[in-house]
C-alpha cells in the first residue's frame, strides 16, 4: 500500500510521515546528511535528495524514487526558487527579484535534522533591481521525512527606501515529461496540456487564456487553458500538486497554516498551472499615457505556483505591501512542506492524492512546528489562544439571539470593521465556529489584535471593539459576543444569499468552442472562460429586469453585471431593473436599500429610484470602486463591499416601483460588479 508509517527518532517529538520508497517500508530511516560541494549543497536523508545552489539558495535538483531530478532541466536559477514582485512607488515600476542569497550558513546539522540558511543583506549600493529587503531563506530536512520544508524571513529596516511589494511566492517547475496530472482538490483534477500546447494555441482575450488548437493529447483539442481557472480561496488551499504516472510519484505543496497569508481566509490566489512564467516585468509611465507593460517570457515547461504567500490577485493594489517613510517591517512566511510520495506500479495513482491529504492533516495538526530554529518563528509554548462564542441579534429574523453557525472568526491587526480583508503586513489567525457559534483560535503570535468575524447568511462584518493582547502561554476567554448586523427595519424583499459570493445566481452555459471540460459537471461552473460575453446572448434586446415575487434569482439574475458587447470589441454600460409592488407606502418613513457587493472591477454602481433616465443625477453612487478583476479571472468573488442608501417613502408609490442599477463604466468586458445580496428594508417597526 502507498500508506505507511515512518517514525523519526531524535530530540523532537515522534512524528508520523507517509509515503513509500520504491515499494519498500523501512522500519528505521537513515540519518540526515549534508554534502557541501564547490557551487552546491546537498541535503539527503535516504528518502529524498535536494540540491541547492551555493550561496544563492536555488533548488536545482530533487532526486526521489529513482528519478534523478523531478525538476525541469532548464537554467538552474529557474527551477525552484523564491521570488517577489516589487516596485518603486515613484516610478510605477514592477520588477521580479528571485531573492538570490549571497551568504550561506548551516543553522543545524545532526543525524535527525538539517536547517540551512541563504541570506542577503540590502544596502544602497546594490543594483536597482534588488528589492530593499533583508532576505533569509531557510530549508529544513528531517530524518524519515519524504520531502523538505522551506520558510523565509523578509525584513525592511528603519529608514530604508519606500517600496511596494505586490507578490511573494515559492515556484517549482517540474519535468513536464513526467508530471502531466494536476490535483487542486477532490473535484478539480485532470490531465493537463503541455507548455508547447499552449505556445502553439490561440491566445484569447488575455495572454493567460489559450485555446488549445493542436495539443499533443487529442482529448484536449478545443479546450481553453487558463491558470486562473485553478485558483481557490486560501482557506481551501492546503494541499495541491502534480502526479507522475510512470513511475507513480506525487509532488505536493502542503501549507499547514494561513497565518502568514494576507487578506483573510477567503482571499483567492493561484495554485498549480501550466504555462510560461514571466521572468521580468517593467511597468512605466510615458508622456502621461496609461501604464504600459512589456514582458519577457521564457517558455520553460510547467510552472507550479506551489505557494503564493501574498499577491494582489482578486484584490488589486490595496493588498500590495506598501512601506513608506522608512517604516520597519519584518515577517516570517512559512514553513511550508514540499511532500513527495510514491506507489507501486499496480496501484491506482489516485492513492497518491489521498495520501497527500492525510499528510496535510498531520502537518496542520502539528502547527506551529517545533523544529524551525529561527528566533522569529515562535513555537507553541510561545503563543496564545483565544476562545468564545458568537451570537447574532436581528429581531426581524428572530426575536431570540441566534447562534453564529459556521461563522468565520479571526484575529488580525487592529483596524476598522472589515479591514482584515485589506490587511497585508501582519499575521492573521482564523477559525470557523461550530453550529452553536463556539470558536477556538490557537497558536496566536504575541501582539495586539482586533477580533473580526462574519457569518454566512448574515450581512456585514463584526468587530470586537476591545483590543486583544496576546501573551505567550495565555488563554483568553472572551465569553459570549453579540453581533448586531446592519438593520433598520423589516425586509420588504431580498435577492440572493449573503455569503460574499455570487455563486447562487445564474451562471450561463459557456460557449461550446471555449470550454474547459473539467467544469462541465462541477458546481463551480463559473470558472469557465468567456462567461462575461454570454450576457449579451442571454439578454440580446434589453438589460436584465427582475420582478420581485415572480423572478427567481437562481435563473433570472445574471451572476455579474457586466458591460454589453455590441460588436467590434465595443462594450457599453448596462442598467438592471428591480421591479416590485408596495401595497402600503409609508410616505413619511424611510426605506433602506442595502447592497452587498461580492466583487468590483473598475466599476461605478449608480442607483436611481423610479427614474429611468441614466443622464439624471443618481440617487446614490458608489463612485469608482474595485480592482479585483474577478470577472476575467473566474473568481465569483473578490473584495467585499457593503453599501446602504436611504430612500424616502415619498419617492415610492403604491403598486409598481422600479429601482435602476447602472454600472456606468464601459469600454471593457471585464469592468463590472458581482452582487452578493440586495435587500430593501421598510421603516422601523415600533413595539
């Protein structure tokens, strides 16, 4: 069987690992060894052999299960590496820095554990393409462990130059002749095209989306491949990777914690995919024109985004780490686990995925790890815990307090209500409450936090007003907390489910010539390419009109308010109508229209009440909002926005009323809004 138990003996706790080695099941594992060569160092524990360039700290080879190198045989600096995308805010520039080390040291070396450090210290004499950060990349190998760990420490010292940091990650490029099957989740698994298939395909509306016109595997002909189709929420991104069928080998990235990620648990990001990686990006401003981007692309086989620590994907520039006025900053990213497993030739390779999931559970239960040796990574006894119970009070739903069933509850840097989704410099610690609203947050680093929460099926965000100070070893019991969600009066009507997503609305069938077969029978069919252009097919003559009490939002509310394609690559704004009857209007009372928006990209939502003329001033406007690009990236949600506008009863009439929703920014298929939930509240009831 693929599953077996290997025990690590040493100063650390006995620890269980899975994976088989060439079909053998050794009771005891060989010791860990370090070999220092002229330009490389090699970590070897008898199960896996990892070669790194010296002193740069690039992973140049991974030897496992009789395979000399799992990585693509391209340039050594382009096989396995850390990188960041950063820019000088004064020059609108964005540059890749692969964080090459300039010094190497052995942090620990004995028969049970190796920890290596590759560092680089910044100073003002360095090349302008070097990000102004101190870098410490760590690699750990444990006895009996079929894989290795990596973590990094980035530091910006007091007084250093201003900088924007847009993205940080670890990348591994696997040998494409070996690894052809990708697994992101139980449902999202498939044979993937080769990079050559993409190069020879037809580029669609943006370079990442390619129609496979003559792939090496005929089964893939006519499909669309797009890396954004394999993105997922960070809370669901704990294990993913690739499978080689001959010999049966799995290559996995396991992320045991989200504490070092940014934007909270529902921040989306990339996972594994096929395609070229952009090795250099220059953004510049010329003669007052818009930003221009020139990219040098090297078509070098598989690209595995095994760990995105932070990025602006599905969020926009608000999640860029912006260090200003010499601001000091330091953060530990990881450790994450590169896990390898294998099976016998007569086993189903799917067992490799099942085994990887089991190992993921072992890793998450072991967090925080007790073996990393950096003083910047606190162990369990150096952390604190927080517990409590969240209840919801909304008398228009239930006179009694309601339990916050499955609420997401987290600690993040102090800020405004809901600020956690734009927070990017500190650590976040999230959990999901049980059916009764009880929550327990463990492994919290010391410091000051606010406690935030949101509840599926309940609108808005909760914030516990008191500052929470975490002290190592201390358990803070908060008791019962009560969330009063936004509410002024009874519900007149509502559209959708307040869950921060647009998935419950109508998602059209994709263009048959632009499909990804993986999503034909899956619930997340919104990941198909080109759905934005289906709006004009569904509503060829006039825009969406939704009649309360007659229409069904699952069939009659398009998942995104996008611009209308009128041909010749011309896109014009759209105006949606909500038509509703009122039997008894309170002319002296005030109604409240609440608009929960799941995504916005370069949009402006204008609201008019019983006024169809879009040239008249709107009753309410959001102004320009959003840069999350979730429509183009098949995201179904991006950043969450919540608005409320008061409507005087004198603006409404008995019987038929219409609210007009105009997304007024045209000229692009990707500008638009995804709604989460809309509710009209009547005047408050008096008891």
